[in-house]
């Protein structure tokens, strides 16, 4: 099922000024702030380079899990994790092969402690904070502590000046678009039910942010 922004943007009212392309100065400020807050940052020009970065960043033999992310889908990571030539343990494939609902839910919880957990983000403040939310918490539950390593991939369109703007972007850009996707994909509305402000990473090397100079995701 398509999850591209273009499928929903014409029928969704968003604050377009919070979904633009920042200039190089804003990107540089964001990178400096994120690094000052303990995040490792890799900046790439294209979706293809983002996928190559993930392929080289994740070592062989580790368990890999992802939260739902349109950005990861757009760069080709979801398909690569399931069907690509790698030596990782793909936890999503194992989870969705389980028929029993309770057993599958337990496996989803266990997967929060994956060696590498990948996902997206709803907004990045130039002051160095990451903002994300979802309905169940399965997309963001691993970010603060559970996973051994976290990799967050984001288009530069998620960058906004302040934390207040980041919270506004979550409500006025990401949520309306995700709500349309959820209604089509699951038949239910989404909700900003569980929200994360990731202000600092205190464990050196644990969390990497891959910034892509493209419009990606919600």
C-alpha cells in the first residue's frame, strides 16, 4: 500500500511553512546542536546515499528492528531489510510470521531491545531536540533506552527553528498526514497519544541521526 505524502497532501491541510527546505546555514546549525546534545550526525544528499549509509553503518550478525517510517520506506530500507543481501536478523520478518496475536504482540515488545532500531522522526529543532509521537508507542518506544543502538533517518524538511516549532510541526504537519495514512492503511484514525522529546543522548555513539537533503516522510 502506498504511503507517499503525495497520496494525501492534496486532501490534507498542513502548515506548509513548517515543511520546507532549510538553507545550508540552518542545516549546519542543526547538526552542531544535535552533536552538542550527544547525537552522532551524518548528512547525505540523496535517499540512495542514506540507504548506503545504513548498509555500511549496521554491522553483520546483529538484530534489526524498525518502527513504522515512511522515510525508511522511501529510501528503500524496508524492502532491503526484508529482501536484501545482508547478514542481519530481520525482526519484522520474524514478528509478522507469528500467527498468534498475543505471541506476536509479545515479540513486538521484545523487539524494542533490538541491537539496532531504526525509525523516523516528526520534527527536528535547530536547537538540537528531536520530537516524535505515535498512537501505540511501538515506533518510538525504543528510542529513549530499550534498543542498544538507534538510527533515525530524516529529510531536512523536518528541520524547524525551535522546539516550540517542532511541537507545532508534529501537530500541524505530521499528524494530519499520518492520520490520512492510518485511515487508509488500518481503517482507524491515528492519534498523538504518546509523545517523545528526545533532548539529549548521554551514551556516546548510541544514537545516530542521518539527515537527507531531500523532502522525505511526514
